[in-house]
C-alpha cells in the first residue's frame, strides 16, 4: 500500500527553528519527526510513499533518500493552498488501491493493521478538551456524519488527528477536484475535511478510529511533550564516564558530553557538544554546543552555541548566546 505524507507547511509556530529547516526535520527523541513517521509506516507493511514537499523541500528529499530505501515519490506544492490541494497534487501517484494519509507533524503509536483492516474508510480521532484548533468529527450510529474544520463552537470533542485510511481514493480525488472547480475554501484553503465531507454527503461510509497514542509536534511546548512521551518508550542510553544520566534520555553515540547532568527527558542529538551543564526536559539539536549552563524546557537549534547561565531558551539554528 501507499502512504501519502504532506510536509509542505512552513511551521510558523515553531519559529525560529523553521526559518532554516523544515518542521519535519526537527529532532525529537533522537531522530527527525519524519523519521518516526516513516519507521512506523514501513513497520506496518507499506512499501510506497508519496511525500508532498514545499518550503525547504530539498532538505527533506536529502534526508529521506539518504536514510530510507522505501520507494518514494516527491510532489512539490509550490502554493500553500491547503491539505486538500496537497493531496490532489499527488493524484498521479495514487491508484485505485487504498491509501493512508498521515500529516507530517503527527507522530503516532497505533496498530495500522487494525486501522486498515475493515471495508470502510477510516478517520483517526482523539477526544480532546479543546478541539477548536482541529478538524472536528461528529458521529451517528458509529459512522462520521459531519466534519468541520476548526469550528468556533464544536459540537463534538473528537479531534481529527491527521491519520486517514481511504478505501476509495479516486472518489476522494473526484471530490477534491470538485472543491477546486467550485472554489470552495475554508479559511482560505482547500481542506481535506471538506473533500471528505462531500464524500459523506454522497453516501460514503467513514468510520472513526480512536487513537490514544497521538503526539502533536506543532508548537514548542507540544514538541517537548512529545519528546518526553517518546523517550519513555526507548531503550535507555548507555552511561558515560563523568556524566550523570537521569532517565529517560537520548544521547547520540556521536554526541560529545562531559562533566554534565543529563535528564530526565533530554535529547542530545548527533554532533552536539555538552560540557559542564545540566539539561532537563530539553532538545539539543545536531551540532549544537551548550556549556556552563542549566537548561530546562528548552530547544536549542542545529549548530547553535549557548554558553552561560540561562535557564530556559528557544533559539534557532546557528545562533550564538553567551552570558557570564
């Protein structure tokens, strides 16, 4: 089967990090977000993928082709006209076989074989306290009856979490084409939820699938929360001389860590250098240097340099901070 992974967004809520790298290449628990997604897709038997790229897309291509052997087609979304538009641009890679659509900022822990086992299309949902920033699913008799994109007054707490199994993809493409032909937009964009709603109104049966293991990577605070969840499920990093490790943590074998306290909930990525520091609930990205400081609830970008007595920072790539 084929997975469709749209990753063309600019990740504005994760700036300054996404000024220089795509959101899906931000390191979480030892690997980029898209690495976690592709690992789960491949583990569950998918042998083809379409990745819709846009902003800084060449970096995504380089990472995927350098780390994975799965057959991948790349589609470029030059204008950000919405998720429905992104899927429609992928139409030449989609056959009549079922497809799985996974949003590029969604890390999930779910049995995809159970999700794709039935005869009906399936929509991944999760009950949340405040669903207003999500697409929301309303249900009747075990099927989705209505989809509303980011409603001001939700009638349901079932948030659409970004995993869609479509048994009749050509029907979805026909409805997305109809949306664009009639210029039907929500919040200025062609929405996938609107295309699915047209399918429902035409009689298509779509079942909701409850997903508990869903981890959002859209904002700094949710990125750090996802980092914590993933670290709890990983094999502990090996001890190092002169380093006190308080699990769970990830320390790359290719990171240089000396005379420091790492953890809990810290990721130290490949090529990073940490010396005389205490790092808790933070992500130190590839090639970053952190020294003589205590950091908590922080994200340090690729190749950034931080020296001194800061406690909480969120600095992007190639920045430099010193404070003594």
